[in-house]
C-alpha cells in the first residue's frame, strides 16, 4: 500500500516540478504587477502584452540581428522597458488625478493594440525559439523522468530575480524612497526627490521585468501573440490572492500557486486551470486583503 | 474651440469611428450576373493551420479554375477568401454573409472540424455547394452527412486505419491519447480507439488539451508517460503536433524505445517545420505528396511559388482537385442549373468519376465521401534526404476501396439515390 | 467622466421628468431610436441589425452597473455567454420554444450574478473589477470543460423555433422583430429601474456611500440587486444572440467579450441612457467592416479605448449631451 503511494508520488513528481516552472512565471509577472500597482496605483493590464513583447524582441534579436539568448536577456528588458517609459510619460501619467479605473482601461487598450499589431505581423501560430544548448549541463534525471536543464534554469533565475528585487525594495536607499513615495508622495516630493520621475522609472522597471520573463518563456512556450493573454488573468488572480501591494506576497503566492496547479494536474487535470480562481474566491471570503496584504 | 491636444485627440477618436459609417451593410439587391460562379475559400489564414491551407489553398483553387477551361464557355469565376480563425462562430458568420449577401455558390476548404460542421449545416440549409478539403472529422460523411457536401482529401477514419494500423502491427498495443479538445481531436481519438480495440489493443487513457492556444505540452506528455503506454497517440494537427513532437524530444519521452509517438495527422509542412533531425522515423499517412509521381510533380510545378515558401500540402491539393471536378459538373449541366441547386450540382459531381494530377483516378460515393488511395509514409533520416522537402519514403498503399470507412458503418441517413 | 469620476454627473439644469421618466430631449431621442429600429431592416441586413440590438442590450445592462451603481464589471461576458449556452441548449436539446428558452438564459445569468456579485461587492473600485474578471475566467474554464457546452465546437445548429407556436423565427426578418421587441423592452425596463425609488437609492450610494449608510440603507443589498439585474439582462441578450446566429461558442465567455462591452459603453458614453446603444452600433459596424483585415480590429479597438480614456471620456452621446446642455 505504502509502495503504491510512493510509486504514485514518484510518478507525480515530474508534473509537480513542471508546476514550479509555471510558478516561476507567475512569480515574475506578479512581481512586476505588484511593483507597478504599489507605486502608481495602476493595474497594468498590458503586462501580458509586454511579456509577449519581451519574447518577440528576443526572437527578433536572434533572427534579424543574430544576437543570441544571453544578449536578449539583457537587451529585451531594456528595449521593452524603454517602450514602457514612453507609454507612462505620454499616456498613463495623465490619468493619475482621475479614478484608478481609467488606468485599467487605458492599459487594457494598450494591450489590445500591442497584441493586434503583433498578430498582424506574425500571425497567431507561433514562432520557434531554440533552447540554448548551454543548459544541457543542468539536465536532471529522476528515474524515468527527464527534466531538461533549461527549465531548471528558469526556476533558478526567477528565484534569484525575485529575491534580488525584494532586497532592492526593502533594504536599499532607493527602495526606501520608493516605499515612502508610495505612501506620501507630496511629502517625499517636498524633500526634493523627483517623484514623477521615480514613477516613470518604476513603471519601466515593472515592464522590464515582464519582458525579462518573456525572454525566459520564449524557448518553452514558443513565441506567439496570444502568450501574454493566456497568462495575465491567472496572474491577476495571483496578485489578488497575495495582496495587491505586497512584493513578497506576489512572489511567494506565485510560486505556491504554480505548485498547487502542478499537484492538481496530477490528480484532477481538468481542474488545474480553475483551481487558482477557486483559491482566490476562498481568500476573498476569509482574508479580503490577500494573504500577505495590508487592508 | 481652441486647437489643443485634447481637441486633437477627440478629433482623432471621432475620425477613427467614421469607417463605421461606411460599414453599415446595405441590402441592395445584387445584380446576380447569371454567368458568374462565386467561390469562397474559407480557412485559417493566420493561425496554426495557415501553412497547410491558408492562402495556398486559394492559389490552388485559382489554378483549378484556370485549368478547367470553364472560361471558354463564357463563364466567369470569382474567387474570394476569408479567415475563420479556427472559430466556429467566425466561420459561420462569414459563410452566412457570403451566401445571404454576396452570392457565393461554393464554399471550399474549411479545415478545423468544428468550423467545418457549422458550415456544413449552413450550406445545407441554403442549398449551396460545400467542398471540404481541410477538415478531418469523419462525421462529415457520417452523422452529419449532407447532400450538399463532398468530403475530399482525408478523414479521421482513414488516418486511424492507416497510421493506427501500422503502429499496432509494429507492436503498439497499449495507447494513451493527447487530444486537441474539439471535434477533430475527439473524432480522431474515437476512430483510432475503435480501431486499436478491434485489433486487440487497449486504451490506457486520454488527456484533452485546450484548442487553440496550448503551446506547452510538457505536462500532458508527462501524464502520457506515467501511464506507461506503448504508444502515445497525438490526436492533434498542425502547430499542436509540431509542439508535441518537439517537446517529446526535449523531454526524451521516446528514449529507450519503450514508448513510441504516433503522429495521427501529420502534414508535410509540419515535417518541414520540425526538421528531419527531430522528425525522422515518424510514420504518417497522407493522400498526396508532391514528390510521389510524375503527375504530382507536374502539378507542384504548375502551382509555382506558394505563400510561405511551402510545397503543396494534401489539403491544398484537395482544393485544386475538388474545384476542378466542380467545374466539370458546371460545364456539364450549365451555369444556371449549377447555381440554382447545390444538391443538383453535387449529385452531378457524384455521377462523374474524377481524374486529376493530384489524386489520380477516383470516385465520389453516395454519402459524399471522395475515394482515392491512401499512402503510408515514413520520414527519412537526414542522411537519406537530398535536400529541403525531400522528406518521405513510401511504406505502403491502401487502395481506394479499402482506405475509407465502409458506407454501411457510418451513421449517414441520407436517402441513397 | 471628464471630471475623472465614474459618476453620471449632475444634470446642467433641473429637468422635470415627463413621459415615462424621460425628459423632453430624452423622449425625442427615444422616439428617434424607435423609428430607426422599425425602419432599418428594410434597407440594412436584418441579421447585422439583430446583432447590434443584442449587443446594445448587453451594453445597456453593463451600463446599469457602471453608470448608475458606479461598479465597473470586467467580467460581464460570463453572464452573456452562459445565457447563450443555456438558451442554446434548451432550444436544441430540450426543444423548448424561444419564449421559454430566452428567459431561461436570463435566469441563469441572474443566478450566476448572485454569488459572483455577492463575492465581488466585498471589495470596491479596482479590486471589484479584478474579481469580476477572475470570476468570468472561471466561467470560461467551466465552459471549456463542461460537456453540454461542446467546448471548442460550441453548441451548433441551435433551432430558432416558433414563437408562441405562431411565428416561425427561421425567417431573418421575423427574428429581427423579436429581437427588436426584446431590446426595446429591456431598454425601457432599465430606464424604469433607474427612475424608480430603487434607482434613486443607487444614485445616492454612488454619489456618497458613507452618507447612504448613515441614513440606514443596506448598501450591499442595493448593489447586489443592481448586479443581479444587470447579469440577468446580459443573460437575455446572450440567449437572444444564440438564437439569432444558431450558435453559442466560447467566444461569448472570453474576457475579450467582457472588454468589448466595456468599450461599447465607453465609446457611447458611460452613464448615459443612449450611450451604450450608439456604442454597440459603432463597434459592431466597425468590426463588420474590418473583418476582412484580420487583426486590425483589435488594434483599432485598442486605439479607440485609449483615445476615449484620454480625451473622450464622455463618449459620443455624452459629448452630444454636453454640447446641447442636456442629459442624454
């Protein structure tokens, strides 16, 4: 009896690990969203589209300029982040004095435009981005199950990035300015800190994080215009569960929900897509501010 | 009103709404030119089935119109195309408008079985002609058979028997399916399961993958591996199959030879996208291969450069052959009669044997099933291939009489003429 | 609104509501609308018009929530789509006539709106929108899996049936008259709700919620009732649409559909009476025209969203109303 359970668990392990890979993306994306929301009070609906842009820029860098994966990891976030800064400066900044819902609607419109343009250019079926061969070094084998090294790398990088971002926000001077400006922007401005510029850069940073996740995703999910839309709504649910302004909450919840999805995939695969939303409903009933949120 | 930024943006917003004024579809009676046949090619122009159908099908149709010589009889033919985006609601809206407003007489191609079935009903209701080349579901000549429809090229039963049969003969008795969750996937899984069971095999399980939109099959492949099945049947097509095979290779699913992958529907365009390194040894069934014989090579030559730089797929060849044959019927019965009743036109097509460079000699059965031989291919190893698009070696042929489901086994309830 | 809030805004001058709660300008606009509805099928394609009216009703239902209760629901497709599925299933598999099938769709929409609304109302503003979006996504995944919806195939070949055993709806024109009737009925119902004591309380809640609470109103219940009514009407719109097109698919429950109805109301004018109707007409016409250009529809819709949010917040009807100094 114990043997059967252990045997089943051993077979289930690969799927759970794959869930962790998904969780890495949830964490990275909700991190970006949480940062933007915390600072700007704007729900960046175009986060998924910017994630997709990151993947496409990586593809374009490779196929049009011959710049490979490592170059893309640095360049794509910079390029897409710059694009984000332009959006913030020209459009989003006008909406700060208005109801926050307008920010949601504006970024929703941006998402449609971005997705539409890429769909027109590239069709919707997906372009292949080859997995860089370097990662074969990280290949893992447990018994019959083989985990390609690239997916191990994704989880590691996501953890490091999330941890690093959290450290910057919580433990550095710039991070403290950011946190202060979130709570009392006028006061911080009075101290001579350029708050509008900080907001612009924060948006750019959040977008860059999304694009970074996009580059990571390119070899796994193949590059197609709908890839952001598939993720973004689940990520919204993750952010609601974790607590909207909480950085740590976003990261922890992201990884956790990836794991939960992986486990659900083993026992009841049809429900794995909905389980995140069910959890969200439960959290809303019991702890409306989110698991890590401050009401 | 001062010309400030806000006014400019407002003006732009209003200007962008102006096309809406021109968009109201007016119901002016179209002067139906009595001698014009209108063909509508409906398929996936931007998604995962674009390469095997798409604008290439339209090109094939235009060649067929040209080669049919119908112009010499004073008949004009107009060909239009549209993208159904693999969505039944989009497809049915397009066809509805095509027939009600634009005077389309024939709808051609329509891959993606869910759309194909929706169009099937619409065309039947309005008594037009439906020449389906792209869809796979054998229901088109089974429970959904229609006197206005001819199902060309291939279907799920044919694939199950040919590819499925080959895998079972090679020792694959236990199966697990990864199925695209729509009409085609279900039909293919069903027909193959029936076939496997009839040969003494067993089905260990199946997992449904959301369609379209799934690009990561790793979790489904893991489930398949967990079942310890000898054969993982890929009941999907196009981009889904490519991703499944690629990821199976990435996850070393077939390592050790204990598990085999059965690509139940694979097109030459898929093999091209995969590359021989990954696809070698794959066993598949098609009814047309550009390099099969002199006639197919000649047709490929005449088709010329295809959109996307591909060689013609069997779906595109089917568009060519079906329209060619339709034009024969039009020439035979006259334009007015052909336009007046789709059932009459299709009945005339069934009465005449077919002959073309794509499929050779063939016939059309009473239930709308086009009959022609089916070929079992194996993908060459890189060393065996002389270059791009030289991908297949022929393993065997099933003749037209045995390639498709016997008419008595389908659930078609059409009165037999 | 142009002042940055989501309220319908105060009327520029005090209007005395006349016939049926319409002021004079509104009454004129209403009559113009009715005239157009009656005359248009004779020179425009009736199926196109029927589609516009279904979506106009959907947008009006959505607008009830945002314009009068101040709640932005980003998941209204759930009620529209489930209404479509249930009506389709009832008509096809149970053989129910349209006068039963369509209200059934509305009932299901309302029934779905009850738990979802109750849950979402626990938060406000942006959180409310996000929660409604997530709930709608749950409904999408349910529709994907549930056997009766047919997954990607959808429910096809839905029979239009015979209304009251007398009117065969297979003829496009007859179907159009039914849709026109449903739309006008729904429109007047919404208008009646807004101008009833219930509607007045909603307005009070929207303008100053703490004061409403201090006056003793059970604010949650009012919001929830508005939500359920809105969801129910959306369900009716969906059910009607399913019969017009003989098909109910996943497109009806996708989040893009939720976004579209927001766009229609935004373009037409949030919180105005006629705004959603105009908005629906504009957007559907645009989609029709641009369908041949593939994904440009998405791009244009996004551009319109952005332009409206930045500089056109009153929407078409709102701007007209502002110019004429009336409230439409």
